[in-house]
C-alpha cells in the first residue's frame, strides 16, 4: 500500500433519489448486503457460475465495499448503489465509473497476491454490473470494457482491430500494430468456468477450454481477418522469472518490461506502460514523448509491444 492510495477521491455520496413511477421487479433494498445476496442467487439461477463460484463473486464484491469503507467511511458505495436501485438513471450510475477507477487504482499500486486479489474483485464487479443491467433493463456505461479499452488504441481506428472474443477482464491491451492481446491463462480459466461446467473440475476442464480457444483461433486465422487475430500472452513467464530471448536493449534497457511470451513461446511481448516508466525515469522524457518514442521503434518479428496504458495520447503530433 502506497501513500498515494490515500488520496483517491470519490466525491460526495449520492443522495437517495425517489423511486421511479414505473414498476420494477425488485425489492426495496435497505442494504448492499441484500443486493449482494440477490446477485449471488442470480449468478446461479442464470447458470453463469456454480454455487461455490457465486459465493466467491459475492466475496469479491464484499471485499470492495469493505476496502472502500475502511479507507473513506461514510458508506459511500452502499448509499450510491441504493440510490441507483431506486432510480437507475445515468446520474446515479456514476458509482460504477468511480468504483472501476478505484479498483484499477489499487491494481496499479499492488503486487503479487494483492494484485491478483484486485483482479478477482474486478471480475466480480463486472458480473455485479451485468446483474444490475439485467435486473433493471438498463445499460451502464463501461469505459473499462474490452471494446472501450480497444478504442484507446493510438495507431488508428479501433474498427481495424479484430476482437471476436467475449473474454471479460482478460484483455491486456492492443499491440502497436493493432492486434488485441489477451492473458492466455485467465482466458482459459474464464472459458472453463463459463462453458465447460459439464467436465467437472481441475485439469480436464482446463484442457477442454484450451481446445475450445484453439479451435476459435484456428477458424479466425483462416478468415479475412487473419492478420488481426488476437494474441494470447503467457503471463506465467513473468519478467522477473524468465529473461526473454529477444530483449529491446538499445539504446535503453528494456528486458524487464516483458509481460511474457506469445502462446507459442516464440515472441516476447513488452508492456508499453513499463517501458514508459523506464524512459520517464531517465529524466529525458515526458510521458507523451516516451509513448511517441516507443511507437516509433523498429521491431523484429520476435518483439511485440502492447499498449496497456489506455490513455488518450496523440502519437502523430
């Protein structure tokens, strides 16, 4: 935990809005915990996850609320969510954007198991938003969705990026050549959880998920979009565990900026955000200048840079 984390500002809690005149099929909730219970039941009823996994997702949401309350008091999240359930309008949907920012903020300033915990909470939060969208027949703006993240690509129109997969929370970013990049293991685990329930638990289910993903990739590779088929990064080959075979070393030292390798283990995938940190740390670059410099690098076939900044920095001026 860094001191910077103490300064995340949610603003004022939302006031309780009057109930809408139209009839909604919902309880008159009095607490977040009541909503969370219905959320867990919805996950099971809709056959989205198993009962045990639904308990985990409820736990992720409870952890988010507990963390916010511990730091900021005032029951901001609970008050804001209750306001939304009484009047599910855009003015009350600000809670979702601020909470997504808060989760991303904590992921950025954590490492190891703590970072994994925040990643799990991000998954739980996305499902929670799915639940509320379905329950209230509304659409909640999600700038943190895969489609929204891809729209931050600096190399051209986001429509140039082929993105056929519904892999929530698995997107790492977009390469400087315009291909979506996913976390391979997270993708397999998500597919296993959501589409391979009949195969029981453990390695068998994961193997079936791998085969399903491979089949999808094979069909897309031979389509008209073959040159934009997403990449899958094996992040288990962490930069601190295994030095990559194809580092970008001149004139700056970037070996520690690798996220891992591609699915075949033949290509090193570098993080733009890590590389920017290296350049800014030299005192020679602003963030904007660093991004432009990295985008200008000539890469060989064994090097890929993935833009995981998701910031609107113009590389053309």
